[in-house]
């Protein structure tokens, strides 16, 4: 569909002087009502240029264009020009492209368009992976796949929260409330227990916070004993994280966390001083910014902050990867932090500051209230995923007990349900986690899309036609309204991927996948596929096969598997 739109804009440009082809292309719309054409050109914005009414401009352009070989009909309605694409040409262009590219449909695997760094997930060491971490992880993973599908080389960075005062707190808590044996036996659950206990006790005794700050200062001064405990806590945490990442099938190219930049911050602070950007305020080193609070670079005791490490990390990433974009996928509440350190990098004189992008998302809460590690009000992500798999397995045992690979399908569908539930709405929206909602397999859900894919695969199996035999088809046989609706929806895939990348919005893909599933199920209902007419059967099987590739690739972009049987 995208090529036809470009061709149409080029032809219109020949008859419209004083308007750039790019503007015509961007003005072409896809009407929501198919009776209004496949494309529509509103002429309102041309009125000022031509000094005529939009209606008259539309009439004159319609008359001047005349006939276009791939357009079946051109219709002038008020200030709009509606273009109806030739159905056979439309079907041929889209279906042949899908069946030629197959599993690569919509995906540009060239990695030739430049580097994009994506910073996502980034859990804090020594704290369990909870439902609040899900959003950054799955959104970042999806954006990685979306930009990769557009031909970029993506670098996924897990900027681990492995430095800071919380480690001073944890060391104090470990020494006061735990032992080596207990931590080795219980792992991260024990670290969580003593971390929560520390905050409860610190409310009664403020000296605990002072002691924690002292231990963190020891870490920053390379105290061997303090660093040994820190490394141990980190190893325990990474084992936990890796298990959850394996369940989600999420991978990273770099695990360089905050601690990685400890030996690199001194040079950055010196650069900020040399460029006369810093000043001392109440003992702390700050950078004053326009229209926002100052950015703190060091505390009065000389220790660094998040901003110091993020500025250092950004420069390191640009030097290392020469990125075209560096995308940070974090909560909306961190907007000010990113605005501040992006501005500092701009003030440092780096032109690539404009390529630093914060993609904010809404918060996750539970029905019992806001998530809080300190208060112990959390829902572990691994438990959610395991429960989703368990509940899915129970549904399979009830509805399709003879299904092969039940355990693997239950994992794909259960985890897919959790991911899809998160991705379906705009990422900026807050989410209240609810078991009933996540594991409702009806309606606009991940399991619904996966089931549609499995249904289409079942049709191919039952046809006894090999995939390679679905060729040389007569697409004039699939020009009925339902078939054309499906073909058009399939043809929007590449445009949808570009839209998702432009908006940094995986929900574009999730909603598109639901749209394909809905239109396919109507096609499946309205058009018998395994008919005796061999030519008609092959033509309809071509649409089924194109649907399989499209849904599979859309789910892939969301980080979700597409089982062939359910």
C-alpha cells in the first residue's frame, strides 16, 4: 500500500503546481470507511496557495488527472478527492510481496541505517524483579525489534542499578539482621527481607541512615570488604534476573550498569568544570539550568549522583556506538531527571544531545495500592509468569488435552498474555495489575491473536497443500469485500511499523495485530477455504498464508511467540 500511495502522490504532483510532492504524500489519508475510497486527498490546506475554495480545487484536480492505470475510480466529494485502487492490482501487489518475503515480510534485516542504543529494563541489584519492571523490559524489547525491523542496528543496554546509597543500607542490614548462610540459602528473598527491615528500623533510629551513608562512601573509596559484599549481592541478583529474562526471551547487548562508570566520572566532572558550567551551592556542585531546577553533579561530601553517571554513560555510548538515537525507556516520573541531564549535555556543546530521547511510561499499581519495595508491597514478576503459565495449562487440559507440546504452548500463551496486556494500551497510561484482566483470553488479547494464528495454521495443515505449492494464483478470485478488507489490513504492516517507531509506541503493533485477527476471522467465516474448485482454494489459501506471516511477525515485534497449535 505504501508504494501505491507514493506513486499516487507523484502523479498528482504532475497536475498540481506550487505544492511539493512530499506535502501531497503527507496529505493523502486512508479513509476509515472503505466506501470513501482507499485514499483521500483533502484540499483544504491548498486553498491559501491557489486562492480558491477547497471544493473548486478538488474539482479541478479531479478533472485534470483523468485516468490512472492502478486506480479503478476517482471521485470528487466536496473538498475531497477519493481514489479507489484497482482491486486485482492491490491484491496482487500485497499478496505477492508477502508470499515472496515470507517470514521476512515487513522486516528489513539489513542493519544498514545506523545505530540506535536502547536503554531498558535496568532493575536495581539486590531487589527482586517485580511487576513494575515488566513495563520497561517489554517496551524496550519491542522498540529494539521495531527499529531493527526498519533496518537499524540496535544495541540493547541493561543499565543495572548497581551503585548508590541503597548498597550502604543493604550492607548495614546484612551485618545487623542476616548471615552468609541465610543469604546463600534464600538468595534475593533474604536480601529483600533485610532491606525492608532496614527501612522499618531506620524510621525509629536515624543513625542507621548515617551508617548506611558511611558504608556507601567506603564503597566509593574502594574499601575492599565493602566491595566484596557489593559484588556478592550483585551475583545473587543477576542469577535471579537471568532466569526471568529467559522466561520473557529478552536479551541485551550490554549489562554496563551504574558502577561501570565509576572510573569515568572524574573526567566528566573535570570537563564540566573546565567549561565553566558548574558552581558550588551549599557545598554541592551544581549546574544551573533555564526553566528547571539545577542539576546536581556531586553532593557536599563529594559523592556522585544519578545525573553524574547518566551524563558519563551518554558520552561513553556516543563515543562507543556513534548512535543516531539513544532511547531511554523509563517511568514518566523521571521526566525531570532526563530533561536536566539532556540539557547539561547540550550545554557541554555536544550536537548529539538532540538525539537523546526519553520514552516515558505510566506506572504499575496493584489493587492493594502502589508498588513499594521498601514497604514490601510487591508482586514478583516470576510468580506472575509462572501463574499465567499454570492457568493457561489448565485451560489447555480442559479444552484440548491431546495438544502436542502442551507445556511449551502454555508457556508461549501465558507469557504472551502478560506481555500483550501491557502493550495493548498507550504506554503513557498507568496500569493497575489485575489477574482477571491479564488472564482473560477473550476479546482484544494476546491469546486471541495467537489463537487466530493457530487457526490459520490449522487451515493450511488440513488443506494438504504444501506452502511452496501456493503460487501462480488467480487473485481476481479474492476481490470480494471481506477478502479485500483482509488484504488491505495485511498491506498496512510496514506503515504500522514506521508509525510505531515514529511514536515510540508498541501499542500500534498490538492493535494492528488484533485488527488483522479480527478481519481474518470474518474472512474465515464468510469464505469457505477448502473448496473443490482448486483455483479458488489456492487463492484463499494464499490469503491464509499471508495472514500467518503477518501475525507471526507482528507478535515477534512485541516479543511474543506464535504457536501453530492451541
